[in-house]
């Protein structure tokens, strides 16, 4: 691990900030629970991006100050949020018509594993998990125009999460187009993972050592 | 005169039967008709199938209904939330059946029931564990699974405003599953925070027309307790 002496991995906000930089104005975006939720904090308010929460809020704004909290206005993670001017409320049917009908420019999900063929596993850790909870993950993964995954490059004990084939139960097949990790940004291409950029001090060799799937530089 | 208001939550749920499939609105604790659920607890029913996005938190509402052994099966998308201890314990002990359904598929299955569509194809869950055992067919080269309509015997709904015809509005993210569930059951029962006169609601603002509603009870309980 000496190769990493110079390279400081991004923290959760650093990963969210890196991803947020790639979201252009005008996109309609759904953010999953966990690190993805942090992404909206790093999109400057003057860049108008429409964040949708699958419980039926379009135009989600930042968290309110305590004195303005309203329990009627929550996001899909059941956190209190605000509504931006221009925002609206819809039912679950309309919210998921938006998601499943291909009206989301982007969905950002956390993941346990992403495979080189674009498969994603993010909802259950084994096939006999107790009370597994899927929520809207499968609808989002299948329905969005683009799916970007954001996650640590490896597990806490150093096992790769960018794999040849997922070992955890799948959320959707062949849908991930890009992965943002604490070490790098990678595209999923027909030839597998292509490294777009890496944190300062990281090398392709060091990154490959932390990745099960074969890496190549982006064209 | 059409007047769907009844005097109490207990009266509203008086004829729900053992074995009924009950659709319960809400996302987390927002837009959840807890007073109707508590009234259902008082009925002492058996073998209910409950359809709800979440599977109850704490010890009141849906969690109480399950803890008291009234529920045979839960159909939901996200059973595991902060404080969902009752469901997790019952499930671990094998005392409750759980069908986990992707959230959008769950909403669409009820929309289909309300709109007279017996089944539909969707790519959601195709190739995954939740698609196992389902008919598969490719459309435009993409694998889809066949999903069937999900109809309720009863729907329990929370509204913000209601008039005596049962026209409903909702408040913010309290809308969630309520409009689609109101369409999808034989008997739709509403608890509303505000009772308004017929004609008072701007027709442009009505989200659920009273056609889908059978009974309304006025329960001005205030803000939801999130957890």
C-alpha cells in the first residue's frame, strides 16, 4: 500500500463534490440515500438542477434551519427538506411514472458492487437477508436515462467493489454508466471500466491493485 | 343528499372483515391514517393482508396492528426503517409473511387495479431476485416481467381537506400513496384534517375526486410525528 502514501482518498463530501461538478444545469436528478444525498449540497444554487425525491417531491431544496422544519415535507430518506420555487408535489403514481418513464436525466445510487458490464447490486447483502428493503432502487436503476454509482472503491477490509460480476443480489442489469469512488472516476464501456480521472498521487497500477475488474485509461 | 362523513373512526371501519386486504396510505409517518389504523386494531380482526410502503415504526398504528397479531402478510417496498422493530421481530420469528415489491411496481400495480388493467410488463426487477418466478418477455430487446394488479378490499387514506362528497386534497409529501390507493380498493375510507363545505374546494385543486371515496371521518390531529 506504499503506492498510496501521496494519495489522500476523498471523504464522503469530497466524493459528492466531485460528482456534483459533472451535473449540468437543467438536469432532473434523483439522489439515493446515503452519500448520494450529499450531492445536492455541492451544486451551487445558481446552477438550476431539479432534484426529485421518489416520495413525490419535485424541486427539493436544502435542509431547512430548525425553526423552519416542517414534518409534512420530507424526502425519500424521511429527512425534512425544503421546496425550491418552481417545485411541486405529485403522487406515487406520477412520481414513479417520472422515474420509470425515462424522465430522469440522472439517478445517483450508492452500491455494494458495480460490475464491468454495468450490473449494480445495492439493495440486499445476501439472498436470505432478513426483511430486505428495496424501496425505489430497482425502479430508479431500470428507469433513469443515466445511472451513476457513488461508493468507496473497496470495502472496509479492502475487498474490491468494482468487480467482474456482482456477487450480491442484483438491483438491475447493465445500467450503470459511471462510477465515482473515493479514488477515481470510471466509465462503464462495452470494453469494461475506463478510468476518467484519479485523485492526485494515484496511479493506474495502484488503482488496478484495488480493483477486481480490468481497468484501462479512458480513450 | 350525498354525505360520506361518518361520526368516528370506529364507525368508519365497522364492517372490515377477517382476511381483508387493506391498503394503507403514507410514506414513513407522513400522510399515514394512524387513527383509522388504531380503530382497525380495536376491531380485533384476523389474517389481514396489509399493503403499505413501510411496515410500521414504534408501537402505534401499523406496528400495533402487527404486534397484536392481526396481520398475516405485509406487502411493502421498504420494511426496514428506523424503529421498525415489530416487523423485524415477527419476520425473524416466522410469524408474518413479507412480500417485498419495488416501490414503483407497487404503485403501478395499484394504479392498474384502479384503472381496470389486470397486468402489465415492466423492466423493473427483471433479472433480479424480485423478478424470479415471473413471466418474462422482451420488448425492444429489453427483458420485462409481468406484474399483476394489486386490489384492496379496503383502503385507509389520510387527506388534508375533504368535503361531504369525498373530494380530497393532500398536504405536501403527505400525498404519496394516498391518491393511488384511494382508486384501488372496493371500500375507501379517509381520515381528514380539515372538513370543508361542498363547493369550497377549488375544482382545480381536487386531487382525489369523491367518486373514489366511500367514507370520511374528520380527525384534526395536527402535524405528523416523524419517528
